[in-house]
C-alpha cells in the first residue's frame, strides 16, 4: 500500500476477490445451515437449484455491500463499510427496545428491576466506551531551539499522544471472525459427523460457552498486540524525534528513547486490550447469570463498533467543515 497508486489499486483488487470468495464460502455454509434446520421444503433435484440461488444471492449481496462501501469512501466522508455495519447495528435497536418493553410489561417487580438495570447498564457501557476510546497517554516532547538566519525556531514543549485503544475494534472483529470458523464447519454435515470427536471439539466453541469466552478473551489481547506491533515502530518514532530536534525530558535520544516508547506502548496496549476483551465478553457473562439478557440482540462487540464508527464519523465531519471554513459540526 506504500508503493504507489498502482500497487494500491492491485491491493484493492485482491481485496475484492477475497471478499467474493469469502462470501461464496459463507453462502455455502448458510445453505447447509438452512437445510440442517429444516427451513428448506424442497427435495430431489430442486435442492441443487435452491443451493445455487442461496449461494448466488449471498455472494452477490456481499459484493454489493463491498461496492456500496467503496462508493461511500470515494464520494462520501470515508468509513464506508463501517457506516454500513453501523446501520445494521442500529436497525436492531427497535427489536431490543421492544424486548425491554416486553420485560417491563410483565407483572413482576423483579422483571421491572431487570428492565431498568438493562437500560442503565446499556447507557453506562456506552459512556465507558466513549471515555476509553478518547483516552490517551501523552508523552511530553521538548524541541531544541534552532536559529536559521535571523529567526529562531523550536524551543516549544508539546506531547506525543498515544491512544489507549489504538487498534479500535479490529481485534474484536478478527477474533470473532476466527471463532466463527468452528460454527461454519459444523454446518457442513458431510465433513463433520454428529457424535464424532471432531464434532465434540467444535461444539466447545458455542457462543454461550465458557471455553468460547476464554478463547475470545485471549485472541482479542493477542490481536491487539499484533496490530500495535505492525502499526507502531518505537525505533522509527525515536529516530523521527531525533531528526526533528525533539527529545523526551529525562530520556536520552536513541535506543533509550525507543525502549521508553516501547515500554509505554506495551502497557497501553495491555490496558486497551483488556478494555476490549471485557466489553466483548460482558454480554456472555451477564447472559449466563440472567436469562433476561438473552433476548438483547445488541452485544458488546456491536456497541464497540457503533460507538467507534460514530466518533470517527463526527471527526470526519468536523474536518470537512473546518476545511470549508465553517464552524465545527457540534458548535
């Protein structure tokens, strides 16, 4: 992606092909799921035609969503796919609201308390996600004074901001995508026989199970560190500071600075990864103790995506408004 426009176009083309292939695989898995759950009432040769239609529609839908996301990126304000995900999550809001209203209408004090607790917990989690998403660790930077001709440059104090949640919601998406593989394999009855050892192993990855929550928790932490490793290079950051005449007060330039930045990155990444992990598995934990939460269709991952996309969209709108010499979007 850093080797010119032509390479970026090739990368985008490979991404499109990969999207179609993944849509094809998921379409096949979805067909076997419908067949396994007795949702298809066709038999004989009509099964082949039904499979062709279902897989084709699923694949075409994936390609259409990908195209819509690209059009939003090109002609809109960016975050095309993220905005579509945001719309899909918001569309489940009325169902969740109707479910809470149904709990409230039950003539029981315990159910009314549960409905109030769900709403308060929902609002508290949103506030916590916004606070953690905007939180950052500021490393103080001091630039040396330089004299160029009759003018003096530098000498000011600033800071290097490092977000607590640097990777955003990507570790959660990667972890959940990998943990979807066992569920998809269970849909292929010709590959996994019911009652076999492999079937029992894949059954451990049930969404509501403790094993799934533990693996989910560990995968999110691992992907958070992986993302930080490939996106942030402490040695390069230290070299850029030294080239621009900047230094961290009390820290010698060079290797000492890079080690200091790497140490901070490691601690901040752990804090952000724990935040993502707790939010992601919180609905699983709550639903295991309370059956009232089982009907809520908006979970921790959905809230992370929804809040993150909303904040990014507001920032993009702010920058677009400022570029046109208007006041801020929220002013």
